[in-house]
C-alpha cells in the first residue's frame, strides 16, 4: 500500500481545530447574505486572495473579520456541520474542537447562541456520522484576564458540554502567566487545560503553560527544540504537542514544509500529532496536512502509525474510548 493510501485509510483523531477557522469563504458569503452583514470582500475569490499571511497577527485580523457573519444559532450549527462533513471525508473518528466565545460575545452574540448551535451539530454528528467530539473553550489572550474570567463564569452552566479550556490568539506579549488565576479557577471547576505556546512565542511560554496553567497538552509547541532541557522534560512527561504543519507554513513559522521540524519531534520520541488548526484559511483539512507533510518530510508508514497512536494517547477520551480507536 502506498503511503498516500495508508493516510487516506487511517482512522484519525483531531486535537487542534478552531471551529471558526473552518468557515469556508462560500459559507461566509452565504451567511453574510442571510444576515445582511457587509463583508470587506467583493467575492469568494477576493477572500481567498487575501489569505496571504506574513505572521499570526496578519491572519488573526482577517479571521476575526470573517467571524462577523456568525450571528444566529443556525449559523454556528451550519459551520460546525460543514466541518463534520469534512471529518467524515477524512475518516476523522474523534475530534476535540476549540471555540472562541469572546469573538462573538464582544459583538453582542449571546454565549448560549454560540454553544447551542455548535453542540446541536456535534450531537447530530455523533448520531448521524458516528464522529465523537469534545469542546474546548479558548480564551483570547490579547484580551484581559478579567474578560477571560467573566467568560469562564458564562461557561459554568455548560460545564457538562465543555471538557476543557485553552488559550489562543496573539501569543507574543501575552504570556501564559497572565491567565494563571483564570486557569486555577477553571481547574477547580473541573475543566482540563491546554494552551497555545511556542508557536510564535519562546520556549519559556511552554514552560509557563506547564508550570502555571498545568496543561495536559501544548498546542503547537514547535519552538520547544530551541531548549534541550525543555525537550527532555516534554519527553519524560509524554506531554502531547498538537502540531499544525500547513498552519505553520502559512503563518511563516517555517518558510517551507520541507523545513518543518515535525520529523525531528517524532525522532526525539515526543508525543507529536498532526492537526489542521484553521483549515479554511491554511489550505487543507487534516488529511491534506498528513499527505503534504508526509511527502515534504519523507515520513514512513511507521511515522504515520506513530502519529495516529500519539493522537489517541493525547486525546481526552477515557481508556475504553482510546481502546476503541487503537
Ligand atoms: C490560531 Cl494558528 C492560531 N494561533 C493562535 N490563535 C489562533 N486562533 C485561531 N487560530
Ligand atoms: Zn490554533
């Protein structure tokens, strides 16, 4: 069997996916029309042409602009359902999805509208497509710790539907320590924790996420290789890294996919996984990330199997759920 066929046949687990980053330009335009929202683009082609990023911030500016078309519960449903159909095509069996409530509540969209739409689609995905899922609430780190705490309070009635909290948006200048009290409270309420760290930010941010936020996974984490002691620690703790290769190239973390350090991470026995991040913006869903990365880094079947096993291990499934996917 060719490596491409093996990747296509592989049952997959996705652990790093921003649901707002799955909003394709076609659906963005349809929702803009449905909701009478003015977009700063004239056509789907113009939107795609604007997806030429120089760094994380240049992407985030466009990503938050695109999210403005999301107003009603049905909009969040339609976006989530479209992602789940992509999951079916890519043989994703389990997915742990980030959502950014502050991107919506700051525009006057109620928290309940957001989470009702998303969870209704996830329930339908479980029943109709056999895809299991969890939700992770991400705080926007460019906003204040107080705003994050207020968002956590809004999430408490939905505790049964949210497995954990995370940290995303502009990394540089917004270290994990800024959110230590929020994450303390979140863990006390029973949420698991993750954080974006070491994407654009330094290895110290990864250490802070571990020591201060007590995270179960590091999202991205690719800059860990700059600190050999940190690498030893990540190895010893089997700390998962949710790596997003196409995202890293689109946001110029690496100049080319051939220069990506995923193979080095795997060869160092780190618990690295492949994920899509914001697939509508970065040129592909998880299957595409696997295919292009395998080709660029000359991954073997053993690497593909390791990546699949790592993702099951790193997931928040219980032991029975993990056993079913092994
Ligand atoms: C994100 Cl790639 C990335 N990094 C940080 N925050 C994000 N939010 C959505 N995508
Ligand atoms: Zn991300």
